[in-house]
């Protein structure tokens, strides 16, 4: 489990021993390109981006939602950065 506190411009700097990305071999061993599901129990929204540096395709994980969401195949193992709040227009 990876916990995002406020923001992280690249999940690739966060070690995840044993993590293997189904799409991006260069991300193995890090949290970059590893997300397949999420749950947001906080009171704030988080925005997740496919690319490092808060760029590329994105989606909002709404706050105060106890459901566990599995990402669609197009988004599975693609998320590389995230921040608190709504997604900036791209």
C-alpha cells in the first residue's frame, strides 16, 4: 500500500520491493506505474496523473468514499504522480 500525503511529482522515487508493472518494465521496484486500485478515506479529493510531473491523462479520486475502486484496463499500471485537490485543466 502506498499513501499519498499531499503531492508527489513522481512515484518512481518511492521504493516498492517486489513491485512489477504489467506495462512498464522500467518502473519495476518503484510505485511508479503500479496503481491498479485505490480507496480515498480522506476528506479531500486527490488527482492522479499518468505521467510524472502532474501531466498526461488524469482522474480524480473523490474524498470520503469508502469504496475500493479498480482501475479500468486503460489506466491500470499507468499512474506516476498525484496531488491533493482537483485536477488542473490539461
